[in-house]
C-alpha cells in the first residue's frame, strides 16, 4: 500500500538541509537551509569518462567527493516521507515517519546522472557529512512498499567485472530504459540492493551488510548478507540516505536514539533495540 502523503519537508535546501534538523525534539517544523552554491559540475557521462583507470577505492572516494561537492541531480535534493507501522502486538510507539532520498545516490544532473555504488566507508562518510543514515532492512521494505515508481531488478552476468565502472554505467542505462520516462519522484525502488544497518555488523565490523533488490512479488533477491568486506561494492549496490530525524507518534526525534529505545525500536528494525547505530557504519 502506498503511504506517501506529501513531498519532502526540506524544500529547496535539499539533502544538506537534513543536517540542520538532527537531534531536535519539537513538533514544530524547522526552516530549511538555503540551497548550497552547486556550481558547474560534470554530468554522469563525463564523470565516468574522467574516472576510467582508477582503482575501486579511488573511484568510490571520487564519487563521494563529487556528491559532497554538490554534483547532485536536482531530484535528490528532496526527501520523501515514508510511514512505518509497529508490528502487531507491539507495546509502545505505533507509528513513525522516516524521510528518505527518492532514489539511490547519484552524481550529475537530472538529465545526465549516474547512480554510483559506494563501499561502506565512503557511504558512511557521505551519510555523516549530511547528518543522515543508512536504512535498516525493515526501512528498505517500507520504501519498496511505498514507492510510486517500482522497477523490476535488471541483473547483469556475475563476472569478475561486476565492480568495474563499465558495469556501473551499463546497469545505469538499463535502469533508465526500464524507467521509460517515469519520474523518480516522489519515490522509486526495486532497481538496486541497499547498504543497510544491522546488529550483525557488531560482530563483523569488517563487513558490509547488503539487503533488497525486490522482485515484483515483493520478495528480495538479496536476503540480508554480510559476505563481502566493507571495501566491496558492485554495480547492483545502491546508497539510499535516511534523515537522522524521524517523527514518532507526532513527536520529532533523532532516528538513532529511537532505534535504541525499547518503546520505539520495533518501528525501525526487526532486531530489537539497536544501540549505537552510528557505530554500525564503521
């Protein structure tokens, strides 16, 4: 069931405005930050050409640098509300709204952008720089259920080139063809696996947790997995950013504090209380 009720609360301030709202506990709406001076940045095609020949870690860092410098498609400057409902029988908070990026992290423009995978260190760097977080599997499921545009997965052959830039570019082209002009706003899903937060990372801090890539029937191709090291990323991985503020039963709270609270944690995770969620990003 699509539970979207409105567009972003952040307006023109975009993703960078999220950091101004972290840690607040008021019902009142905060004023969005002014738009940053984006300046001229390379489109997705030119950027891909300029990064040819870089190693994996260098490429992930370059992608993150571009994103944090403001080379961001306009549609990613908005956040979309997604509603979470407590599991049946839960005693405590019953409803929450999280604010998520409408698509996976991309660089470039609306007309010429490239969805880019990041390893966990660079994904955490981007999230923390913007006062945001990575989702849990429960949030990923909610995003998929709420999406206004749903794409079927487009897997590429599992070869030694899965981490390569040509594979990233090729898969982005497949996603754009599948989208066929449909808007990414207010929310698009189904076309990538998510980097996620899970308590299992506590025991395996050298790994990255991956989940999702839902089939049309709603079942994920990728169950929660920690098989890869934290420096791994391939064409199928996406970084969906989640605001560090959430509204729980009408009150605005910090997402990580809510995940650690026994009365609220079940809204955001199927693993019970998640303490020090920020630390799970490494």
